């Protein structure tokens, strides 16, 4: 089995309040063969993590309402194994 095919089977969640940045990252990853999900703020990012169970999360640290550090703290608390 090709190890690169396993990597590109990964689901990546991009959480960023800046639409242009989020779309740029998503386009690059999609063109590279990844399955990409998007969220535009912390609360919707947490919902997407629960719904999609991504393999990787790319997270903006500076977002209004709930910043990336709060998202990280909740993920660590609620989904750490």
C-alpha cells in the first residue's frame, strides 16, 4: 500500500474566521487530495469536530467570540484519549 495515499485520505478541518485565508488553505489541501471541512468560528469548529471527527485541525488562534486557545482547551478536555 502506498503510504502517501493513507495521508491524503485524512480529513482536515480548517477553523478560521477570515474567509479568504480559510478558502486559500482549503483549496490548497483539496488540490493536494485531502478531504477538507471548514468552520468560520470556534463554536462551529467544535461542532464540526464532533460531527466529522477530523484527523487534523488547522486552527486560527485569534478569532472573536471563542479564540483558538479556548477551542484547543475544550478539545483537549472533551476529546483527549
